[in-house]
C-alpha cells in the first residue's frame, strides 16, 4: 500500500523541478536529437566504420552487421586490485552467452579506471580520488562514442565509479542502461573489533602486524567491503532510482542467485533496448523524482556523506540542480530506519538478511516518502523494488521480504531509530558544511571549543602522538577542498580523534575536505564551502579561536572577527603520484555543494 506523498517530499521535489526546468528541457531535447540521429546504428555508421566495430566479434558478427537483434555495450570497471570489481573479470564472456539466449549480442565498449579509497586512504593517491570520478565519466563517454550499441550494461560498484558511470552514461541518455553489481563480500570479523584494534594501534598499544591481521580478517574476499560506506550506498541508490534489478545490490559474489541476477539483467537489457517496444532510456529514468528517491534512501539508511557531493554532480548531468538545502530539508521528514556499520554494529549482510532494500523501499512507499511513479528498468514503477530476489528451484523470482527480521538493524518507517535522516546542513560565518548526525551520539551534536588549525592530515596525527590534542578541541584541517588538493578523504583521522573523544574530551572536526563514507562517532563538519583556498573563512581561523558546531540548530561559526584578518597562504602544490597531471582539474573545479567537478562546470552543466 502506497500512502499519499509526504508534504515535504512533494515540496522539495517541486522546488527542484522548478529550479531545474530550463536545464532539464535543454537536456531532454539534446537526448531526443541524439536519439533520433542514432536511431539506426547501422545506417549512422559508414560501412568501413561498422566493419571496424564488429571485426573481432566472431559468431556475433553477422547479427551485429545485419542488426538482427540489439547490441549491448558493456562498460566495465574491472580490475583485480579492488575486491569489489574483481568478479567483473568473468562477466563479459558470460554476458555474451546470455545475450545470445534472447537474440541479442554484447560487446565490451570500454573500460574505466576504478581506484579504491580503502587502498589509497592517507596516501598521496587520495588526491586523485575525487577527480577519478570525472575521468570515469570521460572514459564512459569515450566508450559509448563508438555508436555501436542499443543499450548499456554498467559494471561498477565503488565510491567514484558508479557516479562517474552515471554522469558519462547520462550524456548518452537516449540509451537504456542497467547497472550490474558484483555483490558484497561475506562477513569477516565484527566491525566493532576492527574499530577497537584501529584505536589501539593509534594509541601505540598494538603493532602493525596486529593491525594488518585485523584488517585482513575484515577485507578478506571478492566483493564490496561490508560496511555501509560509499560503495554500498551507491548500490542502495541504484535500487531507489530503479536503475538495477530489484534487490540485486548485496547478494554475495559466486552464488547461484548472484549469477541469476546478472543473467536476468542481460535479458532485461535486451528487452528494453531501442526498437524492442519497451524502451526505457536512462534520460527518462533519471528525473527529479528519481533523484529525490535517491536522497531519501540515503537519509533513511544512514548512507555515505560522499553523496552530498556525488548526487549534485550526477543530477547536473541530467539537467537537474540539487543543493544541500534540499537534502537537509528532506532529512527533517525522513526517519532513520537502518543501523548498519558505522551507524550500527552490523554490516550489509545482516542488513540484507533482515529484509534489505526490498523492506526499505516497501516501508518508504507505505509512508509516502518516495515517489512510486518513476520509470524504472524493471516493472511498472518503484513498487517492483519493494520485493527481494530469490531462487525458486533454478528460477529467479521476487517475493515480499515480510517484516524486518532484526529490528536492531532495520525498522519500519513507523517505528524508526530516530525521527530524522541525520544529514544536517550547518552554516554560519565559517561557511556551509555537512554534518552526519546519525552516526554520532546525541550528546555530542553540539561542540564548542578552541580551534587547533592544521594544513595536513599527517600534522594532526603527529600532534595527537605528541599529546597536543588531549583536551577539548575543534580540529580544523583546511586547504583540503577540490581546488586545493582534490578534496581527499581524511578517514585516517577517525581513530586518533576517536581516542581523544573516548578519553572524555569534547572534540570535533571541521574541514573543507571529505571524510570516508564509513566515518562516524566523532562529530564532523565536512565539505566546508567556500573552501579555504581563495580566501574561504577557514583560511582566516587561528589556533585558539572558539568554534561552535551544532547539529541541533545547524550552526557552524566562530566568535573570532574574521573580516579583520588576511587569509593564510595555501601550502605549495605537491608533485608526484601523478598529482601534477590533475592540475587542470583542480584549477577548474567548482565548489563541493555543486559536486566538486571540473568537467561539469567547463561543459556548462
């Protein structure tokens, strides 16, 4: 049963649609023109071009040459360094077989890079992380520029990969697209145990060998990491937007159900391809209602703060303008219904067992918190996503997940963990920033203390080791924005600041950088904009200035007279690890609230 749409959800959706009307019209008109130009892919390509495109396709050559059936372009983020993407190595060969089962063909259109923030955390490589999303979008566009395809299979899961694939795919939005997951790795050691060992290491109480053994017991197999960070938040949003098969997100790799879902995705792509009578172009699937559904899902499940940057970016690629005020207002109406690490003790496998995304979509529909009337790649509307996949013998089917199987992990919207989504906009004379309150104890939503100002993450860790942070303190890490150094995540700060907090001190983090999608516990105002580089307010703070961060009232301010001060100089740009190659991206990047992208601004989006 779907209830009447919540007033706040309706109001915010209407505001986004009105704000975006001109850009959205222009985008849809571009997609209509592009779709008309490429309606007959064979006629659009001269014979020599077409022959190049199918020269190596073997038994599929005749079908592609004569357009006997739809040709599915595969864009893959496969590599075997990232556990989440390692399973994709075998997918294309399998997908070609499954395409032939329904009279279609499939080709790998191209590949994108896929870096792992877990591997690069705290290293120079993190300064390439955010802009890898732009590179992935560009790689997707290059892949699809061959104009050989009637629909697209997107193989990707992790942090920047899904937003990048979506941005690139939306510029070819006249094509239908389905995102295909590889699933979550099985559960390793308990998340609280992992967190405990990290803090012991930060205090010098265990050695590196003990830390590595703990981490290896957590990240231990193919599949996406099991905490509810950016990668798993990506998969949730794809469900809420109707861009993957229902409930496919967290099914473990290498299982019969995982394979059945991938096979069904290929069959479904053939069915919704151009010319098959049930076209569902990506441009029409990703509209204002789908974007709002993604935000609501993020808030309801306590998802990654990184999506405060990614959602505005991929929305822009579809001609839709979203800002943090929209997200904060939705947060007041959307209850928190999931407790998944770092917002709880359990991981996504326990979340899946408790009812997973089928339960989430069902309870949000029942409460009138998401739009049912959206175009999805499967079913008539979003109601098809209120089901969970299962194997009836060897046949893939969907069923009602029933009530929550564990109310410490998943609850109905009528009996939530807290009444709001916990994603707060905080603002004041230090700018605008995001504060994820859902992961923080309520008695720490308000912190007022003297600032200690740093220019690098490593300097904070050194100060902690020297005992300089053993007090009430607001740690300010500035010159970490998109234009300064590519806006790296500062996840390495979580253990030391957690130790300071556990010692009884009032501590908070304020930064124009990012925190990991897995961060929690320590109150943090992140993505602060305007960033320090170029004279943002953080550049004028000094050690000892009193800073107040309040998630209750939405305040981020200092009592210091910033207008009377000059901005602190930025550290020199670092070279090495390829960072110099991204100088153009940094110089052209827009603000965090607009998505922190160089590419989108320069493209006039």
